[in-house]
C-alpha cells in the first residue's frame, strides 16, 4: 500500500478515547504530520473558530472523532446538549473541510443510529427503517445527520471537487482513555469503576441498572482506530464498490455480543471483585439487543484483534494507571 506519510492529517477530538487511539495508530504507521487542537484551543461548535482553523492549517485529511458522548443517564439528562453540540461540530467541520479543499474525511458515528427493534445483526441497510431508542434519540439523530452530511457533499461535490467523505459506525467502544465519570460514562467504564471501588471498599454487593438480559457488542478502541485508518486508506474504487451513494456508511463491530450480566461477571473477574452482583429491574434496559453486521468491512480486509477479556484487562490497567478522560 502506498501511503502519503507526509500528508497533513487533522484528528478532531484527539484527547478523547477514540481520537487519541487514532493518533497512536497513525504514528505507528509512520504518518508524521498530524494536527490536533484541544477544546481550549479550538471550540468546534464555534463556526468562525473552525473556519479560522481550516484557513490557517489547510489539512489534507480529517478524522472526525470529536463528539459529545455519554451513557443512558447522560443522554436522558442532557438531550439538548447532545443534539446541539454534535450537530454543530459535524456541520462546522464538514463544511469548512469542503471550503478549504480537504479531499478525504472520515466521520465517526455510532450504532445507536439504528432502530431500537432493528433485525439483528444490524446491517447498514437498517438505517431509517424504524423508531430509535428513546433514551439516546437526540444523539442518534445528530449522528444520522453526520452520515447524511458526508453523503450529500459527496453527491453534490464529489465529481466537481474530487472530495471523498466516508463514514464508519462503531459498536460500543471501550479501552484506555475512556470516560469513567460515575454518572455520565458508558457501561464498561461505569462497571470498571464501580467494581474497582467496591473491591477497595470491601462492599458485599454491586447493584447494576436493568435486568442484565440485554445483549451488547463491545469493541476495543485500538481495533476501532485500526478500522478507521483501514477505511480511509482504501482506494476510492474499492470503497465505492462496497457502498451506495445514499447508504455509504460502514459498520465496525466485534462480531458477537454478550448479555449485560455476562459482561458484569467478566468485569468483576478482571477487577478482582468477589462479592455479589445484583440487578435493579426498575431501571431502563434500553434496546434489547444491539449487534452489528460487520461483514462488509470484514470482506474489505479488517478484523478485530482483541478479545473481550484482553480488552477489559487493558482497559482496567489504563484505569488504574490514571489513563482516563476527565
């Protein structure tokens, strides 16, 4: 594969779990001209600031890993922030990338774009075929808009301006650099923190929201980063042959799922917690199952490298060493 290792690549959201992993992956492959900005340096919801950044830096490629993310509690508590912030970030970056000559861009979405009761495993063609899960609908709508932004710019300007904007839809991600906030985190970092603290405090039981029966798929973040770079490095003809102009996103999943109860037991084992695990059935479960059909990306040459057990072990090591997102 011929890589233009000196191309200027902007990774938006480089301090987040996914963005930082993408930066690591790019550096591993020899890319040497990576541009980043912290939120203090560049507020991505500010249209003028984003325009100034692109005018100054003029990157060749963009990885859009910046997003406002959180678990069920955060999505239910801050729906306005989740839809507004994510819409503004993706609109500002996509439009300014186009205006300033960026030919290649990768948008990172989420598996929550698919309907709550979508046929499992969820293929790319499940998009917009049913109602979304209510607990994270605003976030999902923003991510769907991000896909359609990329598609629309490709359709209108692909031939005339030579742009190639792609989208990948990851399953539930976890790993080093995750957010371990006690209320606003996703399920794996939330469980890691709770089991770790229960072990330290000698608590006899950990109570987990929901029934424990929903099934979820989880992918280690370094596998996601490898998938992102893999998709970006696919030649245009190969990518175009694998997608449709109005269904151009590609799923990125692990390939199998576990129940929340099975996940809780796995996290307890990794953290060394030996007490009881109970479930609060009065709390919302969310969608009954979310498993991605990632066969398209598998056929394009990518497969995950980390088992759930190995990924949880690495994530817990990162948590204990303080490698977390504040």
